[in-house]
C-alpha cells in the first residue's frame, strides 16, 4: 500500500464506490429566507438514504433574490433516487405535503434537461377547478388558490443523470474528535455547488456492509469499522481508533463529487493529527457494484 | 442583401390578398419570379408588378411601402423572417402567424392576429375589431405569440382567444376578452361595455376601472406572486407595460353567466409608473 500522509493524517489507498442515480433540482422561494428554509427542510426531511426514504435530498445552497425566478429569497434543493419512477413519485408527494402546505412558499424548476418531471402538474388538482395556468416566457406555471393567497408552482422541472454514494470515512481517536472533524468538513463541502450530503448534519455513523447473518437483511453494520468490535472481527481499525464517522455525497456529476470530497478531506487534514483524526478511508464493495470509483489518492493529489 | 420591398404603385379599387407575399413563400424566388406571381385583386388575379414595384432580394426581410388599408392577409401563415409595413394594413394582418415578426407602422382593419400561433406582431397605430380572434367557423382564436398595440383596438379583443399575449396601450372597445378561453390581454386605456362577456378563463389586465356586468364578481385586492414573473417577462417588450412592477391588483372573476373562471386584474393607477 502506497502511503499518503497529509499534515500527519494518513490517506488510505482506497476508493469510494458510487452508483448511477437520477437527480433533480428545485428552487423554493418564500416571503423570506426563514420560510424558504421551513419549506425546504420539510421537503428534504426524512431523505437520508434511498434504502428507507426513497430519495436522498438536501439543501444545496441559499439563493439571493436576484437568483430566483420570482425575485424572493430562496434555497435550492437537490433530490436523488435510484430510478426515475421513484424520483417522480417522491418529488410529487413531497411537493404536495411540504411546499403546497408551507405559507408563502413557491416552487420552480432548478435545472433544465430533455427529461422533465412533474413539479406542480398534478398538484394543480388541489385547486378543485379554480386553478389557473399561465404560460410565461415558454414556461408553464400553475396558480392554485390556497388560504394564504395563491400557491405558485412551475409545471415541471428537469431530471438529469447523477451519481450517489461518494463518501469518505474519518477515523479518529475519540468520538468528539471524529465528529468535530466531520463538522469542519461539512462546513467546507457546503460551499461546493451541485452536491448534497444527505445524512443528519451531513454525517452518518452507521456505515453498512453488504449482507447480514439474518436472511431478511440485505445490509448490516460495517463491523470492520466498528471500534467496539476491534478484537472480535476482521477489523480495519488500529488500536488507537475509537470512533469512525462517514460523509456521504450525492452530486450531479463525478467531478462535482470529487471536488466535494477533496475539499472536505483537505479541511480535515488542515486540522492536523493533533485534532485526533488519524486516518481517512472510504467505503466500497470491492469495486464490483458501483460503476464510479473515487480514488482518494488521485483526488487528494489533484488528479481528478 | 437589401430587404425585399413592395411599393404600392396605384390607388386600389379593391382589396388585395397579400398572403402569398411572405418570407416562407418567396424564399429562393428571383425578383422577376416574384414580380410575375399572381395575386387576388378583388375577384381577379393579377401580376404582382401590376400593383407593386418590387426591389431587393432578402425575402427574410420584407418591407411594404406606400401601403393602404386594402392590403389584406399581410404576413399570413408566416413561419420565419421579418415584415415591416410602413403604413396601414388591411384585415387579417398576421393571419395564422407561426413564427417571425410583423411590424405595422400604421393602422389595421379587423381580425389582426386572427388564428395567430406564435411570433410577434406590433401595431403602432389603431387596430379594428376581433384582434386575436378566430376565423369564421373556428371555436378557438389566437393560440400563442405576442401582439403589441400602441394605439386603440376595436370591439371583441381576444374573442375566443386560446393562448398568448395581447398588450394594448390605448383603449379597447366593447366585449373585450369576450368568450376568452385562456391567455393574457392587457389594456392601459379604457375598455368599453360588456367586458369579459362569457369569459371562460384567462387574464384581462386593466389599468383603468371598467364598468363591469354583475356576472363579473369582485374578489378583493390581493398580492399575486405570479405577477412578478409576468411583468418580468414584459420587460423585454417594447411597450409601456414593461415598466409595471406591482403585484398588487383587484381581482374580478367571471363570467358567472357561463360558470367562467376568467379573471380581470385591475392595477391601481397609483401603482403605475
């Protein structure tokens, strides 16, 4: 194994294994940023992993009024699913329960593509016949009368091919050290466009492996990286590692994810080994399941 | 290349059907071929050069000079290019227009933008009845595109209009937005009686308080978010509507006589600038 050491932190010679997904972007605006966040947080809530949530979603960034179609403050949301069907279904459900319901919120397409999926196309029927459509600059919008006034929503948004499952692992000498490092990485990665880190606060502690000793389970805890099992399993952890945190990244393209990984890992390495972080690794399944391999050494050497 | 120019040579006794004199029809034709084309003058067919002197060769850019209100169907079914009419036009200006722009510097007769599907028509003067309407027998009028009128319009503006945008800086006559199916009409001046008669859907934007039938019901004053998008889209157009930026309007809905869901949005005058 080639050694790579940045500021005293070892970068494993391994890779993150990622999958093809379908993704979309939606722009949410509201009377002010506070209510745009209420809407966007509801819409991207319970969307950490496709395994149980159908989609992985997150807030990409804040938008200033000049950047939004209706000139109000807003945020952009990215949403990813394993297939187009699930993405469409989840988008409509979440729009209906989270954006339609949120005071003053409006939703617009955030990405253009040849493939369009429904944003407000079916929500309009909530209007019970009083809904009105307006074709403005070749884009169709729906105006749905609601109790706070009018809910405005673009008819469709674009759906693009995307990548999900980019990741890296933070191996540290204590749980607080691992989490503090993860927070620093997330803060840096949030500045990168076209990516989201879908787990709570961007960080996941329950990394999984494929398979289980129970017949009904397809995935189970990644025992090789569980610090409390160091003595009983074929562990990946050295004696000084007491906690591991993972950051998962979904993005529009390979280079977007690679950039986010590079920025996140660099932010941790800048803390130095004194922070308690000893190693950076990544999760993969031997390279056979996912078509995209994010090699940590190449990313950190700036070759991607 | 110089613009293909048709200059009217004599005073007309009858109307001329100009529907053959469009960019798509004249493309790749020589000046002599164009001059020898037959067009309808009253009930007779005559050669183009008996009425017009023809010059220029750029069929994507057609000019009509010394025109009169007896030139009907100018720019009919055009699907590309630009047409300038340096004077008045007759009836059915831009009939069935599919793409491209028509600029009439004078006035027009009735049925301008009839059956129009896309593109842009600008009329600097006044226009007649049934602007953006449907041709005889059709149940759907204008289906898309933009019409800008600097002067006044006649009765029945947007009759059975299906989609698209009509912006009138002057006044409009009676039955404005009658039987309107969808789309947007804006009038900065006054409108006549029976506004929104049998209106189904669509938006009529007004700047002056109209006299409305009892079947157009007042729904109060509101701040409508879509107006910011709509007025932003007007900003690129050469019209006084481009300077409107309010989202505050009084909303009337009707025509209740036909269970219509059309709307009249009244911008309060102090919000205009």
